[in-house]
C-alpha cells in the first residue's frame, strides 16, 4: 500500500487524475485532458500507468476508479 501511495503522490498529475475520478466518477479521457489542461497523449500515458497499478479501469474510452483506486484516492485526500 505504501508503494502505491508513493507512486501516486510522487507525480502531481497522477494525484490530480485520481482525485478528479474520485470526485466526478467516470470520465472520458478527452474530458480528463481538457480539465487537466494536458495533451491527450499525456493523459493516455497517465491512465495506462494507473491501469497497470490496478487503480483505474477503462471501458469504452471512459475511466473510473477501481476499489483499490478509491481506497488510495481517499488516503491521498487525507494527507
């Protein structure tokens, strides 16, 4: 758990993405890019990193938090 927390908090964009999904729920990657003011390839890379760590799932271009992602997002909020 500490390793995943470090992975998320070590990059502000990862942290912002998790927080955004935690507050808004399911979002399309294009909407994430617009809200975060990032290029689409950057968002795609962030999403892939979070999918690899099993924090996010992507279904039909929409991303949402997994159960683990929700737990980590809440812990990050409490830092």
